[in-house]
C-alpha cells in the first residue's frame, strides 16, 4: 500500500478498505446482497473500483468492495477519479450501464433526469448512451424538465463536438467573430461559433455582399424558386427537384483531364473521387448489412466523411470564386 502523498499522484493504488466511503449510487434500492455473494465466491481478481480521490467515496464498485470485505480483505485495488460531484455521478451511471449488475429502467430514467439538469449541454443521444435509454425517451424527459434545465443554444454530442440547436444563433456568433478578426480561418470561427466551416463560409460571403448573416426565409425561398426555373427537373410524388449531373459522366471527364492526371496529388484526388462516385450507386443496399451493434460507429464515421467532403467542397468553391474575382 502507498502513503497519502503518493495517492495524490497515482491513478491506481491499493487502498485500505477502512479509508473508503460509500458514494452516491444511481441505484435507488442500494446494493444487491445476492450479487455481492456471487462476487465473493469468485477466485479470480476483480477489476479495480472507481473512487473519487478528493472524498474517497466509491463511484463505481460498491458490490466489489462489499465482496472484498466479506472475504476478509483489508485493502482493495482502486482507480482514482478527479472531478466534480456531478461528473462523478455521470461516470457512475456510465460505468453501471457498461458492466456489472444492470440498473433498473426507473433508475436509468432518474439518472437521465439528473444528468439533463447537471449537464444541459449534452445532446439527447449522448445522455441516452450514458444512461442506457433511447434518445426519444431522453428528449421526452428533457421536455418535462424545462423549469429546471437551463435553455442553451448548443449541445455537445457523443463525439464531443459542439452543435447549435439553431443555425441562426451560430451564424450570428460567426458574424461577430468575423467582424472582430476578418483574417480568422473558417475552422477557427466554426469551432468558436459551433457551426460547420461551410456555414461560416456562407456567412462570410453574405457579409462581403452587404447582406445579413441569416437569410430571410421568404426572400430565400423566392430566390430559390426563381433560380430553378430553367434547371431540368424530375418528379418525386408532388415535389419537383433538380436532376443532378450523372457522377459517372463527371468522373469520366475529370479522369481525362491532364491537369489532374499528371500530378501525384491530382491522381490521389481522382482515386478518392472514383471510390466515392462508384459507391454512390450502391448506398441504398448497404444499410441492411450493418450489424446493429456497429450502427452508431458507422453513422458517426459516415457523417464525419460527409463533413470532410463538405468542407473540401466549400474551400474549393471559395478558391474558385476568389480567382474569378481577380
């Protein structure tokens, strides 16, 4: 075992059981005696329990702690946690969802309610994943907690990214940041405003044209209708939409362009475009082959790929437009 000074520095340590205190558990009915007995019968070593360093209270692992005590152990392996009480509770809920004795649905809903209050910036999906609920259930709980939950303009998703609930606020914030520093990069403004670089680029173009950062919906709709009058359209139910150019035709033209084929970077870009253009024909059939347990990972990756291509398209569009103005 280690001394008090070393405990302040180490992440893992062997700690006397007498020094540990029960923490705030998401289990409304307290520890389960039968589960403790089952753990006490195991000969294999159990994972370290999670303990809040500042208070020495158990965040996760009270069943393991009680089992060690029943077996006559005087010390137990501990992983220390440094953070606020609210962060400790969130970690406790996450830990109980991923392993050990499952929480009841009532306990999971109660935990989600508390997390919504303590972490209002977290998205419904992020809280759902932490509490073991569906995103729709968390959204319903949030709607019922409007009197106690601060109303924010952004949410933090499961990937850690900050996203605005409404692009209007993000656009206004981006306009302020651009006014303060006209040379700031798209990515930096996007990070601070909580919107995509593509949206920041659009805000910058609007400001340069003397327009407001947020388009008037009625004017925008009218302009959109006028702009699409001469564009070929295809019918989908009652709605009409422009017919996009055939990817194979566009790709064939690009593959013949010597300005791209004769440079290593150009050939690399052509390979990426070719892979995506070919895959565009088969997306509809691919969703059925993704296992449910991989769904979230594929969704996050697909969205990230889409964001990267959108940023690439916007930066290229900005360069083409700037060259055209010279």
